[in-house]
C-alpha cells in the first residue's frame, strides 16, 4: 500500500490517500478520483499543466522509473528538469524531482506530492464573465492605433482607480488593504507604460474612447469600489479586484477573438495573457487568505 500525501496552497490541509493495488493508475487519475485539484488539460503529457513536485518519504529502496521522452521534453520546456536529471533518468532510471501527474504511475512507494498552479504553469483561462457579452458587438476595434488608444485608457484608469482606493484606505487607517491596492495600481501602471511604449510614435490621441463608449460607462478593469471602507476585509478587496481583472481579460480576449486584423488579434492576445497572470495572482492570494481564515476559525 502506498501512502500518497497531497499538499497545495489551494487545499486547506494536506490529504493523504492510501493507494491500493487496483488504484495504481496515473497520479492524475488518482487525484481526480479523490477530488484533489491538480490542474490538468490534455491528460497526455503535452501541455505541462499537471506539473507536480514529488518527494519520496519513508523507508525502503528507491524505485527506478522509465520516464517517457515527451515528459522529459515538457519538463525541459518548463525549466523543471536539469541536464543531470535527464541523464540520471536515462542512465539510472532515477526519476526527476518534478513530474507530470498524467504521466506519473503510482507505485508502492510513499511520496509527498506538491502542486501550486502558479505562474510557471500554462495559465488556465478564467471563465468568461458577463462583461464579455457587454463588449460583444459594442466595440469593434478596427486599427492598431485604436486598440492602443483603448488599452492606454483602460490601463491608465485602472492605475488611477487603484491609487485612489489605496489613498482612501490609507486615510481611514486600513494600511494592509491600502498596500494591496497600491500594488495593483503598480501592475496597471506597468501595463499602461507598455501600451504607451507600443504606440511609440503613432498618434493614438484621436482614438482615446470617451466614457459613453463603454457598456457600463466605465473602463473594464475598475472594480465597482469607490469609497474607502475602513472595515473592508482583505478577502473582499481581493475579490473585487479579481472581478476587475477578469473584466480586463474579457475585454482583450474578445478583441483577440473578433478583430479582423491579425496584428490587432495578436496584440490583444498578448494583453489578455498578461491579464490572465494578474487573475492567477489574485486567485492565489484569495486562496491563501481563505486558508488562513479557515485555520483561524478552527483555532477559535
Ligand atoms: S495534463 Fe497536460 S501534461 Fe498532464
């Protein structure tokens, strides 16, 4: 019987499974059968989304393993296997520290399996929100200048919005949330600079949208929070910010899917991918905060 312990920031606590003989398929199928949330996509060693870190625990002889070429290649692309580890795997059948859960066959060996779903993994797209429907048909981006004009406006207003929220929270003494909003303002400012740099010498001023151009009369990344609430919890602030970032993703993603000009589609995709990173960061922060809150509740 193999004891397999799963650990992740997205789980409230470690979970140990006892894999009996009939259950020894892949680590991913074992995890799925027991609702352990290892991310996955292709299930076939092709996407890298099921990356896990495996540490052998307990006594007994270390078991050799024959790693498939495609798994080694994917780990190499993810920067999670060294040349020495590849040689060790090929010459001595010694498995590397990082593995793909869909390729890892569970054996009679006690192991700790850690997974994070962090930015080293291919980002999973967040589900489309209602905002996507609002933009559909409402905005047709017809030139690169127009796209950059809109992007500059979106990011500038998001940076200003988060800065205002940060200042309001500083004024009412909630320094932790103030710091968080300032950090989000910093992310938006970076995007803003990037959009301006992309515009370079192009004159995009004639393409800056007015407020009435937006379905909700405001740019998509704004959170719906305007005043400083001294009692706002970190979790609520993070959730509001997450919604803003998802709206930003929807905005760019919709353009990437619908613009006729391939250059606009490619630019929009780049911007959408960056928004995904922000969504992933916020989701991680929320999961961490919720884990902390649950452990505080449990200790009361
Ligand atoms: S799920 Fe795609 S590599 Fe494992």
